């Protein structure tokens, strides 16, 4: 799978979870069993946004390793 193919997939909203300095938002693609968690966290320099990819009970923080 390429980055363009990943971007073209449709994800459904699963929910939000509030954490100490931000929140986690989860999206799920049923066809490929992929979950993407968007992590927003306030740090000294401002807001940090990162993505966590889950596939077959493994977590990937970088899209290159996920693909």
C-alpha cells in the first residue's frame, strides 16, 4: 500500500479520549482493519499532533514503517 492509497481510504470516527494535556481521537477502516489514532498534546512550544497506526495488534508511529 502506498501513501496515496492510504489517503484515499475512508475511515469512520470511533471516539475521543481526553488525556491530561490533550486528547486522542480514533478512526477505523473496517475493510483493512486499520485504526488511526490522532494524538494531540500541549507541550511548552505549543500543540504537538502525531498519528499512531494500529494493524494486527502492532502500533506504528511512523507512516513509513506502517506501510
